[in-house]
């Protein structure tokens, strides 16, 4: 058997860990949808916009109350322009392998929509897509589902910290504090509320396995060391007369306040030796400040909070080599390839080939679907397994590693590394091979 097929057989046999998803619970998905509305929730919709689709046309195409054929006609030229990007290929692979549609076009879109709706109505679609078709053992979902542990879906959770680090409304502050039986009258109270929430969920008894920060969408990842008194002055703006009534619009937490609270959250995570997932690199959507998301901006946090294991997302794309350098340099910095295989499949392969030369192989997690709708996860894991197979086959071919080492590395990055980093053993039945099902 040739190297590629040999490696591919091994990689296809793995039941993998999925480090990052945004999936709603299966029972809570919106009913008012169809295949175009759901598949254009995110990602490929952004490629359609960068291909030239207007904002007005995008909202028409997403509106499931309008005739499907009419909407397809509007979107078809941009769809055709973008269909070979990573995002486009995910949808094509999903149409083919989940719904039996070989090509998405004006003749097949109606049939695809019928199959999509039938699958949703039948039930058990999450199990079919995530476990049977994608071979995923467990997914880490990001969000504030409460209570976290009551779900039949194969999920554990990341606790989203943005509303604690960067609060936006007095009413929200009060409601969050009430959940841990507190009232907030000072920054010290808010710090206590934050600590109590972390202790409530990150105690080894819930399905919450790590913290998550998505602030690179809204501000720079450079979090300066700030005095509590300065942060308090800024926090007290929430108590100004105009900001107290429930119906007032949200205000933006100042950089000083969110700098201070980020350091506070890191100090609690340091004390409790937690894992902190951090968004770095390209932000979803069209139009943002890419340079805010450079992971090297986090260096002061990596240096100060040595017991926190920072799981840095999205390959840091386009700061891919910067992230490799950080993971090589710091014991507490880990590479997470979630979302990466579809942002650019070629960038993911090249990055992995280079990282495996520079970075110890226990520092990389290979897959996180990062989808808001379940069908996308299938196409993403397909490309992830293919990319890892191609990258490892290249390293065997150029004599860097043996075929048995390549198989070992594949198992590490798809299964063992994320399992160890996030302490997932207790949620798995010990089976991480599809053959042992
Ligand atoms: Zn995400």
C-alpha cells in the first residue's frame, strides 16, 4: 500500500476530538429555515460578499419565506465565483456525502432543500452528522448554555468570558451577579462575581472544560497591566444616572477596564491551572481590524500567567508562523487549528508541515469545526483529515519521519493532545477508534 493510502486509512479510523463549535442544542434549532438560509448563516456567505454580493441581496437570499428558485438565481453568479474556496468546498462535500447531491446548481437546489428538510424533520440528525458521518467523539461547544450539563448532544463546554472582561450594561451586570447571589456596587464586587462564576462551572464536576475569550473581534489582543483604581473609575460609569435604567442602550467598556479584567481572569485561571481558549487571527464576517488579532500581542499574558495553558485559535491565520514561534517558545502556548482547514486548506497543510519541524508535536490540536450549523462540520472534518494526511505523507516522502511516526502524530493531534489538554478522559468511554465502535 502506498504511504498516502496507508496514512489515510489510519486517519479515517480515528474518532476525533472537536475543540470548538457554536452549535445550538439539536432540540433548540430554529424551525424557520431552509438549506440556503441555514448554510449561509456564516462563512460561505462572507465569501459571497467578498465576491460582490450586495448586503441587500444577501438578506434576500437568507430569507426562507421567499421562493427558493428566485433566491438561487440572485446568488448563483457569486456562488459560482466562490465555490472552490475552503468554505465553498465544505458545502459541496456536505451536499454530496450527507444529501447525495453531486453538484449544487439551479437544477439540484430544490432537491437539496427537500433532503435537508426531511433530515431535520426525521430527528437524530446530529448523531448522524457528528458521530456516524464525521467520526467525532466529543465537541467543545462555546457559549453560555445553562445549565451546561443537561444535554443529550455529545458536547462539553467552554465558558465565554467576554461579558465578564468587557461588561456592557448595568442591567446585565446585575443579572449576572444575581446568578451567584450577589449585588454589584464596586469593581471589587464585579471581580468577586467573576470568580464565583468560574468556581461554579470550572470545578471538575460540570461539563465545562475551559475558558474562552473572543475579544479580538472588538479590540486589540494587547492587554496592558492596569491599576485597579483606574479601572474602577471606568467601571463606575455603569452607575451614572443615564446608564442605570434597564432600557438604556449598552455602553462600551473602556480599554482600561477590559485590560484590568483580562488580567484578573488570567490570575484566577493561573491559580486554578485552567485552559484559556483565545480567538486569534481572522475574524468571521466582512470587514474588521485584522492586526488587532495578532497572537504575539498576548506575549505579556503568556509570560505573567505561567500556569494558564493558552489554546490559541484558528492557526492564528494569517499570523500562522507567529503562532508557531509562540508555541515553540512558550511551555504554556498551544496551537489550535479550529476553523483553519477551511479558511485556507493549503495554508493549513503548509503550516502543519512547517510546525512539525519547529514545534513539539504535543502542542497541536488538529480539528475544531467552528460551525453554527451542524452540516458544515462534516465537510470541515473531511478537509481536516485530508489535509493532515497530505501534510504527513509529505513528511514521510521527504524522509523527515517514518510512516509509524506519522501515524502516531496523527493520533496525537486529532485525539490525544486535545484529550489531555482539556481533561476529556472522563467524558469519553475510552474509545477513540471508529473500528472499535
Ligand atoms: Zn468560533
